[in-house]
């Protein structure tokens, strides 16, 4: 007999899990909509040519490839499961450019797949909640992303820290250390700083061909501390030729200007959660060209729970050049783990059923059917127990499902033209005329 199982790095979600996950999705959707974003969806699989080369060498290795089925293999393009939602979004924008208005603001909540090694907080199948705007270079868009992060986690009652850097500043690192052709290698190494430490990051950069002198230029940058103003000021000195190499980076200075503008907007908007410049923040996706974001939970040890950035060239790959976009992705699975770990889910998510109508017999069920329909029409979750079982069994069912209200309506109530409702939490009990739906709704807290 086969033992049932699922692939490593994937999970089943039961009814309680889904109630909690939908709480996250509904909260995030509500915030996205208040900023003018509307929902789209794209297929789970894309042509492999759409995906390859967009995530860097390491990202390409993590793509799930799909064997061609249902069509002639020799003629069919190779396919892969989507790695993220941003590249499919760029493909969507180019393919549908004559049907949409720019700037185009969309959000997307769907699963993605990565052939990664499963571990705590890292799955092979997981959901992303992406919000992007494309067709505008204004940093008001970056501000809105930070505001949405602030609002979402305020509603979820989770304290977070938003870290921001700029990819142009990272390009500046490569230029002032004398290796402008090593931007990707430097970025990939720096992106591992939190995981492997400064010494190992430096070792990796040396292995990628940087000289010890070049590493000496980058080291103090990664160790910078102080206020936003102090970090920006010190970085300006370095980008203007103040490093050991004496080299200047105009690209790096442009990135610092953008950071200064963005932090000015954040201050003017009154964002409540802490936001800081992190010059070691790299995010290892090659398509980022401007601001980059990462969000950390302050009270629960886990990797980043949000991340994103600005990309100027992504749609150009598909034939629509000079169309800048910016977005951020909420990692629903990690957010779920944080809320679970911190016990932050509302207690009333335990059941979709609010009222259980006890089954006292066939006549009683027929009597209650119109009442159940009227209450459901008013938005109440109502179940009728399917069998005329002992009341103890029906009470136990209500208890296991955390149902708050029970109707025990038998022959006496039918004769009196009433429906009996009991609050299983407080113990309060009351009989209502069978037509008094408004009274029943009030008793149910509606």
C-alpha cells in the first residue's frame, strides 16, 4: 500500500490554515486597493526563454523546468514554472501594452516555485503578493511602497524594519574600487552578508577576481553606521574620490541623490515604522536598477518578509524599452510563520460557521431550512447538522469547530412558531419568532 506524501518544500493547508492565510491575503489586498492597484493573474508556467537570464546565474539554476507534454516536443518551446511574479508581469505588460493605461498599477497574489533546498522559512512552492507600478520614474511610487508596508504590518500588528539601498550605489562600489565589470559579482557577494559574515563576503569577492586593495575600498562602506544623513554624507565623500582608490562614480552619486529624495518623501509622509539605509543591502536579482527594499520582522527570527526594487530595463527585454517600473513582494508564507509564531491571528478566525442548527429530526430540519436560508442571505455562516444524532455529539461537533452559536429547535419550539438560539460562549439563550430574522441577527452580533 502506498504511503501518501507530498514533495519536500511544499505544504498542505487545512481549513484553519486557510482561514489564517486568507486573513493575510485579504488584509494585503485591502491596502493595495486603497493605493489604486488592481489585480491580475498570469499562468503558472511561462516559456523558458521568458524566465532565463532574468535572475542571474544562481537564479537560473533554481528554475523548475517542465517536460513538454500534449504537443510535439520538437516544435514546442521549453517551459518552466514561474520563479517570481515580476518577470511574468513585465511580459504581460509588453504583450498587452495596447490594452492598458500607463502608469499601470497592478497587484498579483499567486504561487511561485524555486528548486531550492528546503529549510526553515524557505519553501519550493510559496505564495508572493506583488504590487508594481510601471511607466513612471517618480519616487512617489517608491514612497507608496513603503507606506503600504507600513500599513499592512500595522494592520497585522507586526513590528517591522524597512531597509533601503539603491542599485546605483552598488554600481558605485564597483566603480570606486576599480572593477566596474564586477558589479554582479560584488552584488551577489554582498547580498550574503547577513548569512555568511563580512570575512566570507570578502573571500568570495577575492575568489571572483577582485584585488585585496579593491576589497579594502568596499569594507568600510559595509561597516558604515550612523543616521541617514551621516551615511549619505560619508558615501558622497567616497563617491567623489575620497576612497583609497581616489576614483569617482557619477552613477553612485546619482543613487545617493535618489536615496536622499526618497527619505525626504518618507519623512514628509509620516511613515510610522522604522526605515533605514542599509548600504550592504544588495538583493541578488540582476534586473534592479534603482531603489531596493527589504523588510525584516523585529520580533521573530526569520529571513526578509518583503523585498523589491526599481527596474528600468525589464520590459526592454521583451520589446518595450525605456519603461521604468518599481514594485515590492510580500512573502505570504513567511508572514504566516511570523503571525503564527507571535500568536497574532485573530481568535475569531477559528471557524467559518457562526451558527450550528442542531438536527432534532426531519420535521424540525424542514422547519429550519427557510430560517437558515434567510440568515445565510444576511451573511451568516450557518450549518445544519446532517444527521439526527444525540445532542452530545452535536455539541461536541460545535466545540471542535469553535462554533459560537447553537440552535436547538424541537417540537415545542415548532408548535410555538419559534427558533431557539444559544450563545455557547456566554451561555445566554433566547427564543425568537420564526419570522424575526432581524432579532436573530442582533443576537448573533450582526
